[in-house]
C-alpha cells in the first residue's frame, strides 16, 4: 500500500536530481542530504516490508498452534 505512494515520490526525486532540476535550485550539500534521505526512506520501507512478512509468519504460526491446542483439548475432553 505504501509502495504506491513512496515509489512515485522517490522516482520523482531521483528524476529531478538526475535531470539537473534540483541541481539548479539547491546546493550540493542539500542534494547529498536529499539523496541520503531518499536512501534512508528506501531502507526503512524495506525494514517495514520485512517486519510485515515476519508478523504474518508469526500470526500463521500462532493460529496453527491454537488450532492444534483446540483439537487436542477437544479430544481430551471427549475421552473423559
């Protein structure tokens, strides 16, 4: 979901840097800081994606454990 918003922004910034538009309006230091910020944004997005993947795997594992617990508990109660 956020990729749809982040990618166009990042691509626009990179395009502005590459075609010289930003070069004409800002200093070298500002361009470097902007490039570093875009890189940090990309790294943060990667970390968020990885965290979401881990969260989904953990949730799936939790659901599986609960299902096994319910089945085991039901069988134990039925055998009493």
